[in-house]
C-alpha cells in the first residue's frame, strides 16, 4: 500500500458505501449552481477491483 492510500481524504466511497481514508475523486459532477462541486469518490480496494482511475491521474 502506498502512503497516499493510507493517508489523505476521509469520506464515503461511492462504490461500496463505506467510510474510508484515502478516497480519491473519480468523476466530478457540476451541481449547476454555486461553487460546490460534487463527485464520485472511490476507496483503494474499489479502485483496484473496478479498475478506476482517479480524476487527477486521467489524461
């Protein structure tokens, strides 16, 4: 496991529905009004199982 997977943002994984540390943004969704940006986040195990690429690592 990398340091990034064990530390970082804590929140709800959109795939498994569990709270986890080290979730990463996979897909951003614009709320349409206001500055808030919502999105889909994935924990480390879900990123591996579903082969999800974090938004920051996408070309």
